[in-house]
C-alpha cells in the first residue's frame, strides 16, 4: 500500500506531529515501505481463524465498585506546564 | 398527523436518529478507583489512570458492566456475552489519553427497542441500534480566563453508556417522547439519574431530510450536545428547515457536526470538528475482551424492577385506566407507587383523575414533587372514601383538598372542624329548596312551563344557600318533584 504526501500530512495533523513539508515525501516512502512489508501477512490463509484481540487466553479482571483512588490534586497537576485554581491551563480552545 | 416541512418545491420528510450519552450511576469510575461524585473541587477526584500518566493501566468496574447489561435488558436488547474495548483517537485538552476508551465493532449491547408514549395516547416503537460503554472526558472551562482554558479532570473516566437509536423518528415530537421515555426507564432501573441540565444525560441529534415519497436516506448532519428535551425538538426543526433550503437552492447538504444556538434558534457548523470522523479506532491493547456468562445476565435480570411499559399495561388492565392516564402515571416510580397506594381498594379511575388532575397540578404550582407531597397517598385515599360514602360531595372535596395541600391536614379532621359534612337531611334540603322557589316565583313558573334547562340554575342556588354542602343528587330529585311533580 502506497501512501501519498497528502495522507502523510493528514496523519501528522491528526497526531499533532509537526512534519515539515520537505520531509513529507520521504516519510511517505518510508511508511509505504513498512505497510508493504506488513502486507505480506495477507498471504496467510486465515479462513477458519477467529480474529485475535489479545495474545494471552485470559479473561478481563473486574474491579469492585469502591473508591480507592484520587484525592491528590497536587500529584495530578505536578507535571502541568501551567496551572490555576487547581486546574490545568491550556491555550484557549472554544467554538 | 404527519410532520412535514413545506418547501418551495414540495413537501419534505424529516428523518431523525438520536445518540444519547447517559452517565452510569456507580461509586467509582469505569477504569479507575476515583470517585464519580458531582461538584467536587477541581482535580480532586482524579487518579493517575484518569490523568493518563505513563504506565497506568485501566481495570474495569464490575458495577458499570452490570449497569450496562441492566439497561440493555430494559431496552429488550440483545446482550453480547463478549465485547471489545477500542481506542477512539482524537486530540483535545480535556482528553489526557489522546484517545477515549470506547467500544466500536463489538458493543456490550446490540439491537433493542423503545416504545414511545405519544401525547394523544398512541404508541410507537423506535429501534435501538446498540449500547456501548465508554469513558467520559474532562471538563473545559473557557470563561475563567481571557486567553486560556482551564481543565478539570474530575469527570474524566466516569462511565458513560452511549445509546444509539435507529433513524426511525419522523418528527420533533417523537424525539421528545424518545428522550422522556429513555430517561424514565433509566431512572426506574437506577442506571442513570437522567438529569439533562447537569449533563448526566446528553444528546446528539442526527437529522436528514428527503422529499416526501423518497425511500433512500440523504446525507445527515449531527447536532452536538443539545441539553434539554425542548432544545432537541427546536434543534431538529431548525436543522431540518436549513437542510430543505440547502437542497432547494440546488446545493447539497454536506455531512458535518453542528452546534445548536438556542438563543438564535439556529444551528451552525463546528469547524473544529472537521476531522472528527477520522477516529482511527483499534482494539485497546490494555484491555482483554469483556466476557460474562448467561448466569450473570440472569442475576441482573432478576434485579430489574417492573418496567414502565409493563406497569402501564397492568394499570390499564387492573384499574381500567386509559392508555394516556396510565402513561402519565408510570413516568416515574414515585408517581406510580403513589397512585397505586391511593387506588388500592378504591375506584381506579377516580384515583387516577384525582392524582393527575388535582394532585399533580397542585404540586407543580407549589413547586413540590410527589416524593415530598404535603398530601400523603393515605390522606388522599381517605378523602376519596369520604366522597364515596357520601360524607362530602365532589365540590367540597376539592375545597378540602386545597386545605390539605396548604396544611397537610387530615381530611376527616378538616371536614369536622369546618362543618363541611354533606347535608343529607331531606328536611333541611327541602326547606332550602322551598325558600329558593318562594324567592323566584317567575323562574319556577318557567320550569313548570317546560323550560327544564333552568333546573340547573335552581340546583346552583340551593347549593349556594347550603354553603355547597347539600347532596347534589338529593337536591336534584327534590327539586324535580317540587317543580315538575315527578
């Protein structure tokens, strides 16, 4: 599968990665190479194989509905670049 | 009556589907042990899982799973014993993970249905496409600072049920009925408090239009986060009219996310959501498939209360109510229980009339709910007994009821204290009648001459003379025999 420059620019935007225009062409080539390599898997016959969502044959562990966590706003905000009144502060995002 | 929009080129049909996000009632969040209580100080109910710090892993809350299954059963839906959590990727400041843990291809609940109770007493069925579990996002506050937004993650990670309807609705009124009914069911079974104003139930509306008679669906628009039943109905009208204008101008409606502005009564495009449908879903590698057996589903099923539809049927059959009255009474459990307590051992229709027409009206006026009604079901029952045993008549009963609403008093005591007992003493009534006839000889002659309509006037005069306490049946009988000799 070949990716073009526009697709690469779109993926970069969705992931909020800053990929300069002059690198997009090269990245498109590299990503296409990876996808083509992965596509070899298509050669395997999976007719009677159930889709796999996880490697281990385990069931999901359930938790009791009790409050066991929280109550430490200072720890939660410790890495925030900016904070005010106990909140994270971010550039204004509003419609 | 079918709802149509009259355009310049003809008549247009509106097609509506609703996506409701209902906050699950649970003590802790879907994947963390932080509290879900509303209104706490910012970021005090946030675990490191909710803040998406590196290396933190989600563990599912069993009660949230139960709540989703309970809701699925109440919607008569298919319960999937195996479902998968997926990551829905999008970038926003109140979503610290950069993705929402949701369910995509294999949700916990599949197809079901919801029966709408329309205001005219009729019923319609709307298909439910699916219900899945997902995380709520945090809260952004844009009005606290001139150039910055503040983020509180207390709500981040709280469990939501996204309930998706089929595009089965054709008019705003149906969308309103759908939301009211869904809210009623969620409250009955205790899986969501249904409070749209506080945001514990939120609604996205999918609207498209097509010329009457066309069978294909045209492009739809999604109107996001409409937060009351009334606004949902207004948003549909506004958006449908806009789409009709777009088509009729020769252009095409393009699929997009829009916002409803209630103050202007119009919808507008949300540019920021242009990429919104590019979510790049994939199975969440942090979570194994969610599995449970039929025994689990049975246990949940046994915990279900009688549902509104079943209760409505029972009220119609057991108490002889009309479908409309029954649907009004079963909207919430408190009203239904109250009615049943009043109706127990009494005439069901009379009980329904008093609860719906007198009690609900008086409560609304006084700003009370059924739960804190000043008149208990037992007291209202006693009042109906006083009427049934002819101690008081219907008119006096209304006066006594007004006193009860004001003071919470006992009806028997009120009747005794105020001397409201119905006059059934024939002698006293005859005396009053004779006095009225003597005072109005002309009118009496008219009745004798065949103008029987005037009898009603005489009944009124006699009731007035006896302070409303005379037994109206007796008054009628005696008047007739006096004036018509019958």
